């Protein structure tokens, strides 16, 4: 069960990083801040 939680945490982290990068490119610093808050 711990392995699944670890994998899921890594997936969520990757999505957060990708979302932050995408928001940064589309909306500049404001997009990055919004992505971090959400």
C-alpha cells in the first residue's frame, strides 16, 4: 500500500510541475503563482 502512495505522490508532483511550467509560459509569473496556490 505504501508503494502505491509513493507512486501517486510522484505523479501528483509531476502534474504540479507540468502545470506550473505551463501556467508560467501562458501567463507569466501570475500563472505560476496561481498554479502553486491551486
